[in-house]
């Protein structure tokens, strides 16, 4: 059998992509688009049988892109989030889309805890004051996380890991997920948002979750930690809540627009911890991500079931054409 045509979209040098995918051997022919733009993507799709997605979201498979890929049989997204891809179009075309759940759970949950602790203990403000020659030992008024109510929005692998870490610090942890559970820790979203001292957002972005969290409905003085996607939190409401002192602070690893544009009001607010969508970027998490991705791609080309298909299509990958559909 001839090698599968694999189109790799990650923003990495082509030589590095080929080295990372070398374990697939002769089972695939690896190509990359001619450029990092939509036109180059559409031009490369007609021959693509497998697409390795772009974790930045710059190159996505919307309905037009799926229509431009008649040979497409499988999409492997090297991230937990699959936002940007048109799942309905992929499903209608019979193309399974798989992600990599759990590979960044340790990294992201540790970031969420560290961010919450930084906000609660006012580490950024303390550092800045000392560097400026001040000594506000009594003026900062930090608080402990122990005994605080921590609410977690989303309870996949990352949410579960967050709950474990916050409980270890003595927090009272509850959570909300879209799938109701017979668990005393599960509560409704309104109660969670209104009653949490620390609200940790780690739920996937979808049409259902866009704008899900309105910071104006949070508890006075509460802390918000968002490591999900910027669109899950109403960013305009967040800016207002921070400016007016309704929230005690916010730690943000994700934003509506990334990178965060010049002039964005979040850049100017002192009670915000900003991070460049790097909560899950550790060598350990990257190693798990690479292993899961290569394992799934190998299963696809070998006719085995792939893991973590998110759009309900059969996890066994079938080749659509044995030769170019134009011949």
C-alpha cells in the first residue's frame, strides 16, 4: 500500500516536524503548506488524507476547508481544544477528529494553583513594591487559600487535577460540568459562580460555553483564574469588574484575541496576572502530547482504532481513495 498523505499544520520548522513524525516510518508522506495562511492551507488540502492540526488555531478546518479535502480520512488535533474546526462538517464528511485529552492536565492544573496563590498572596504587587524601594509589609493584605471556596468550571482531566490540588491546600472544592453527576461536589453553575472565592475556568470552548462566565455575577472580591479559552469568559464584563474593584483579581492564560493586542485594557490593570497561553507548555506535557499524537497517527495508518475521537465518527480510519480522485 502506498504511504498516506499527511499534511502537518503545526507552526514548527518542516525539518523538526519530519523528525517528530519519523516513528511513523514509511507509512506516511509528510507535507506542510507552502505558507502559514488560508490560501496555502486550501491549496494543500486536496491531496491530504490525514491532517495533523495546528494547536495555535491559526489554520483550522472550517466547512470550506473540509470541502476542499475530498481524500481526508482523519484529523489529529495535537491539543485538548478543537475550537475552530467545523465538527459538523467533518462529521458529515465521515472524518473523525481526535484530540489529546489529559496530556496537559498536570501542567495546567499546577498553573491554575500557582496563579491563584499568586493573586491571593499578592506576589506581583509585593515584588513590584520592593523593587521600587517600598516595604508595604502591612499594606498588601494578602489572604490564604486554605479554607477558601474553590469552584471549578469544567471537570475533565484538568478539572479533576485542579480539584485534587486545591483540596490538598484545604480548600472547599465544588465544580460544575455540562454532564450532571451524582456527586456532592457537583453544583449548578449559578451557585458555583456566585459563591466561589476562587473560580477556576477549565472548560472547552464551544457554542454552548462561549460567554458562559460573567464576572459581574461573581462574589465581591473573588479571584478568577481562566486557563480554558478567552471566549468562555465575557472579557468586557471582566474588565469592568476589575476596574470597579468588584473582583479581587484575575489570572489569565487565554484571551479573546491572541497574542493580546497592544492597547488592550487588560494590559493596564494592576490586579491582573497575564500569561501567554503557556499553562500547558512544559517539557513533560509536550512529551506526553507528542507520544499521544504519534500513537494515534500510527494507529490510523495501521487500520487500528484511534483514541479520543470527539465528533462521534467511527474510530477506525478508512482510506477514501487508493489513487488521486482526479485520475
